[in-house]
């Protein structure tokens, strides 16, 4: 089972990301959960959301404390929120930033893999808004390889209608442009 | 064959209710129920289901409105949580006394105070004695299935009682997970239109909700008690039919690896499957442990619970509400009462867990069982799991 924690700010769409990811994974026959950090959320305040994906039925319903992967939608959260909290030492940290992965790795003193992509720039270009949640799904798929990027097509089209293709294009660019530390 | 889809459970519940040919719903929004009511109102507004969605100014009005509609013979639904359910409280026993087959989804949430919006069972427990059939579910699929079954149970000619479906708030309502919807054709076959025992109509006047003083009051309450106890037969028959038509079985008391277990853990609601993982871990270490999951809260399944529990040496009952100044956990009190007359009965340990959304992990379950195994807790009191003092 892969467990993912997403960090964002209220309004950046972390919850939408976990919904889309779970729906797409279930769509290709896997088992998945997507859930917000339960409770009130405020626009702009740090929020978290969670994903679980597995080949077999998922029974556990308690929180995720030792994620395999952490996705950071907004790099301004680094330093404000302990984004590597509980992240497995050999886990993967994916950050939306202009910085190189090696720099983030050093800054956070994290032993696992770090991947970065300027998802805000991609989203601004492809979608016309600096909302990087769907873009970062492309980055995540590249790193965890649980399904093909194309597997998200139906889910994204269903959710976004006429702006679906723009979201898919942004996801594809993040998938291709992500940089990975060694 | 129905297709598995990923959907938020609250929306799935609304979709399932939308499959039930309801005539009317009245829902007042409250977290974490809101998505059920919102999505149901969408289904009506989009013309996907032919029903009236009545927007009301409070939960008291919501339950009152569906009582009125149900009295006319309509199939009706409402949903609420926590304070909303507390506001409905005075109407609930009236609904059961009037023998109206209402169906209500409860996105279980802690009752204030302090104000808290997260999951526990403190909202349903104060409604325990209101004469409703009360069923708990532990995942999204069960939330769909039981929401549909509830209408059939409620409206059965031998029942005519309101049913509430307890769906843990957030842990269930806000979870996107795989679910499958039964084919509409099969639902229609399973759930034919309601045939009311009596209905309100100007051309055929009847009295519903009549006045009764001491000369009749006791008899009416005894009748309600008999009706509720008797409803178990119908509940079992409906679950049997569901299993035949849809392949998923439902029992008043579910078990997991309980055969030959010396220690049994008992849960109710969404923590059941997390607890299964704890049982797997301890079984792998050679401990004779098992799990009992109480699905039917009212009518309380005395016979089934006795049958399952009496052979164990120890039973660890978890409660997600507190009966303050009383027996601790309301479920534990019931379990003790059920076993009192048994010659052979287990020692019973009581834990209060998961209040106001406090997470309970696999490790919490294994450590509770471990403490009971070592007899580090007493049978004559109850513990608040992980409380800071």
C-alpha cells in the first residue's frame, strides 16, 4: 500500500487532488481512499489531505502518520509546516518549487528522494491560474508509477468538463519536467 | 454486474437514497452530514429523481415535515448529525409512536460541548430509547446498502417504524472510496412502492398522533416495544433477501476470527475494519483473539450477542460515547445486561475510545487487548483510552 500526504493551503485544491487520484485509481481496478484532514478548513491556512492506494481492499481508516510520499503544493509552507514529519526515511518528497531537488533535500536534511517541479508556472501557463493541484498529480504519478498518466483522463474529463484538456496538459508537463534528486 | 466507482461516501448515500423512489425529503445542513443533503437536493433539482425536496429552517422542522409527509403515505428521508439530531430529539419518539416508516441517515458526530464537529457516537446514544430501529455501518458500501434496506425494513407491514442509519461522520462521510451501486432495476424489484397502513387524505379522515392518558398510554408503549422487538424478524428477512439479490450479507452481530477466541474485542461503526487488522496482527503472534462488530443497536440483538460472547474468557467492549456518572460506555452497559443471566459468561472490560474524532489506530487496539490480556485493567470500572490526566 502507498500512503501519501498532501500539504497545501485552503483553496489550493489538495482535497480535489486526493479525490481525483482515488477515483482514477479505482477506475483502473485498484483500491484507494482519498480524504481531507478532518475538521474546519480556512482559505489560505495550511491544510493536509491524504491518499491510500493498494492492490487489495483497504481496511484501515485511521490517520496516515508514516507516509511513503509527501506532496507539497505550496513551497511557502516549508518552514511553517514540518512537511517531512513521519515521512519514511526512504520515502519521496515532491515539492512545487523553482528550486533544484538537491537544494530542497539539503534544506530539509531529508534522506530519501526529493523531486521538484515548477508546477505553479506550468499551471499559470496551461490553465491561466496559479493553482497547481492537478499539475502536481502528474508529478506524483511520475514518482509512484501506480498507474499510467492516461488513467486520469476519464476522471479529469468528468470533473472539469471543458477545461479538462488544459488540466491534462498541465499534468503531462509536470510528469515530463519533474527533476529528481539522486 | 455493477461497476466499482470512487465516490465520497456522503454523495454515495444520497445517490443510494435517490435509487429508492422517495417522494419527499427535508434536510437541514449540518457538518458532516451536509454533503448528503446537498447532493440529494441536486438530484431533485436536476430532475434525476421525481421527489419534493423541502428546504426547512431547522432539523426540528425537517423531522416534523417528513412525519407529515409520511402520514400521507409518502416515502420520506432526512439526514442529520449531532446538534441537529439533538434538536430532533423531542420528535423522534412521536415518529415511532405514530408508527411512521421514516428513514434518516445520521452522519455521527460528537455532541457539544465543547463544540466539536468530528466523529463519535454521542449523538445517537441520547436517542437510544426513542423507539427507532438503529443500524450501524462500517464502510461506504454498507452505507449504500443499508440506506436502501432501511426503507424496506421501515415500511414492512409488520414493522411500520422509523429507521436510522448510523454513518460515522468524516471517517465515512468524507472518504472517497470504492463503492458499487446496485442496478436500478434490481432496487425497484427489492423495494416496491410503499403500501401505507393508513394515510391522511381529506376524503378519508383518520387521526394520527392521538392523545392518550393513563387509560391507554401503557398499552400503546407496550405495543411500540413489541413492534420494535418484533422488527428483528423482518430485518433478518430483508438482509437475507439482500444477500440473495446482491450477494452481500448483513447480520445483527458480525464476527471476525471469533471462533475459538479467548479474548473478543467489540466495536460498533467505522472502526471495525481497522480493528480487524489488529486482530490479524495478534493472531499472527499466536494470541486467541477475535472481533465482534455490533451492527444492530436497536432492536438490541440479545440472542446473537449472547451466542457469540458467552464462550470467550474476556470481552473488551469499546464505546464511542459516555454515559456520565453511569456505567461508562452505553454499549458496554448493554453487553453486561445481555450476559448477566448466563451461567457461563466472560469478564467484561470497558474502554471509551475515539471521542470527538480522536484517532484510534491499529496499535491502540493491540495495546488495549494486550492490557486486558495481562489484566492490567479492571472489570469494575472503565478506561478512557489515551486520556491525559
